[in-house]
C-alpha cells in the first residue's frame, strides 16, 4: 500500500527540485494574455564589448516576471542543450534589463538569457522560480574579444648615409687636361678632376722624370688638394727642371667609424697626369722675418697723397699681371697681424687709385698681392708695400656728401624745367630717344670679346637613410618606401622615382615616413633640374630632418643662382 509522505517531506522535496529566491520586497504578478499563450522569453538581446567588459541589454518578457538568469559558456549554446554543464547563472531582477560581465583575457563568449516565472508557496514567504530554458536565436548571443594590439616599437633614429654608386664599366681613375703656367718662381697647375674618383687629389713633385712603373716611395710627401679645387700654385725655391705627377683617389668612411680610408690611384700616364716645367729666375727676394712671403718686396714705393677730397694711392710692382688688394687702417700697418684691424678698400686696383675715406681721420695704407692672401703667406714691408706716415683729409665745407661745420642755410633749389614750355610743340611724355647703331668696327670688336663661360657647380651625391637600404620590414608602408629607394632611386632613374613617390604620397602615411619620402622626392626633383620644386620639398622636412634639409636647401639655392 502506498503511503503518502507528510506535507513537510513533500515540501522539502519540492524545494530541492526548484530554484528558490528570497526577495526583499514585493513581487510582480504575472498575467496570462487572452488566448492562453505566454511569451516566456526575453527579446531584443544585444551585446557590446570594451576590452574585458561585456554589457548585455534586453527587453524583459511582459508575461513571465520572475528573475532573469544569465548563462555564460566558452562554447556555442544550441537548442535542446542541457544547461547542467554551464557555469552557475547570474540572477538579474526583473525590470533591470541589463547586465555587465567582466571576463578575463580574449576569446569568444556565448550567453543565454532565460526568463522565469515566480510563484509563491501558500502559507509561506517562499517563492518558487520556474526557469524557461527555451533556447532561441532571440535570447542567445556571442561576443568575441580580440587580444590587445602590441604597442608599436619606436622607430630607430635614422642614419644618414651615401647611396651606393651603381656599378660602372671602365671607371676613369685619373685626372685630365693638365696645364702648367710659370711666372717667376711660381708654378700654377690646373686640371680636370676625375668624375669617378672623387677623393682628394695628391700632387707629387720630383727633380727627376716620373715615368710609368716608377715607385713613388722615394718621393717627398705629396700635397693633398680637396676634390673640386682643380688648381694649385707651387712656390719654387731654386731654378731648375721639376716634374709633377697628379694622382686621383677615392675616399670612404667606414660605417660606425669616423676614420676615412683613402685609395690613391697611382696610374702614371705620360702627358696625361704628368708634366715637367723649367724655371729660370734670380733669387733676389728679401728674407723677411716671421716667415713672411718674399713677394712683399715685389711691391715698393707706395705713396699716399691727399688730392682734393680723396687720397691718391700710387706704387710700383714688378709683376703687373698679379692682382693687388688695397687695405686701409686707422693704425700703422707694420706686420701681418695689423691687417686684422684694417678694412679692404678694393681688389684688383691699378695705380694711381683714388680713395675717398671719411675726412677728419688719419689713415694708413698697405697693398698686398691677392695670391699671397690665398696661400696665407702675406708679407708686410713698411716703406715698400705699407705707408709709414698717415694721411688725413680736412673736414672742410666743400666736402661732397658731408655737412659743413657752420649753420649756413641750404641754397634755394632751381625751378623745375618743363619741356613743353621750353620747346613749343614737343610732347615730353611720349618722347623716345633714337638709338644710334654701332659702327662696323665697334660691332666687330664687341663680337670678338671673349666672355668667360660660367663654371658649372657640381651636383651633390644622392643620399638615403640606412633604414631604407636595409632588410625588409613587416610594415607595409615602410616596405613600399624601401622598394622605391632600393629600386629606381639607387639606380638613379629619377623620373621613375618621382612617379612612384607621388603615387606613394597620394595616400596618408606616418609623419616620419612622409618626411623621408619627401626627402627622396626633393632629390629626384633636384637631379632632374626642377630646383624650385625641390626647394619646396626640402623646406617641408626642416622640422623632422633639419641638418639634412638645410644641406640640400643650400645646394638647391646654389644651382638656382648659377
């Protein structure tokens, strides 16, 4: 026979099978709509993720008004799936309609929101929540949180290096067009530098012929001349025959070091980079103290005399073909250091020369050869090329351009003459002078004048940053710039460089990447002769690369001037 369990036993059994809740206040009453159909699930479920926070929002069921239970799983929640294996749900009071979940780390997260029906047990304060575990598309959602992006590594400091020269066939490793000119004991050598060997030029001098195959070990130490100078003046002590050999070289700096390596090309080419010269002069120059130049005595009989409003400078010179420079000082010029306090009046003067200094001040004068200033071997010989007595122009009233000493009033200016009144019938506004043609002899003389051709200024070498010449990087925009630099830029295809860099800059790039691209674009414009456009590109990168930009701005302005 079946025995009914007492009420207390049945009550405890029901409690063990159903979820219990103990609210602090009253409970909402559920109503069944007409027709007997209840909406036992939530709706409009949405999820928003922010780092490790997931916020869920929904609309509660209008029919079942018990707590809402939030289930979370690491795997998809599908219909008819038992919920026993999921984490313990979180109960959200009815009407809240939102829940914020804190997760640990990245990954996919799956949620199921279940509505429940709450009913009370007669005679008690307990309520039983009947959870509706109907899994639908409307009450499930999935969220994916990606791992945080790693912070980008700081860009390395760009290193400024030369672009490697492209390989050339049969490079020219010697100078050409060697010329020699002799004046007294001065030997002037001129040549054309090698376009391929762009290091310093070394000048060897010997008393015996320098033929091919001769060793240069026994010769005196050569003189180094910077690349691009293409001239040198040698001062000979004694008459005789001298032999010169001019060698080109390549200079390079090792990466990461300040040491310079020079490779001298000792290629002796008779009548090409060697020359001989015979001098015959008398060593009658004065031996001045302090290592002064013997040419100080080539200028003598210097006189400075006041003539009206100016000072007449006259002197004698042994070699009238050498340019002279006139100095003026308010202190006596007795030695070379006194020239530091003097001012240069004019270069290339021819005696007699009239100087117009400020009156009322005593002045001393000196005349120096211009080539002595270039070599740094200036000689001062008081009484010969420097005056001993001072000259002074009196500050009288007749001095042109300076005010007088008295308070005389300014003379009344002459009235303005009108050509219309002076010459009747003339229209002064449209009067044009008739040009007078040159005579045949004058035209031929002007046509025969040889005008010196301007010496072209050599172009700079292209340069690039070391990071753009290295290995490939993972950043796509960096790799795009490197492909341009290591391709047409290194190959000196400047038109292609301009086209590809303009295409590269048509898209937004990083600040440093854009500055480097404009640096290369400016060089391509420079080497194609568009100096104005190149100047604008270099001006745009002065904030990012001031040293490199200023160097190329100077080179571009030099080309614009020439």
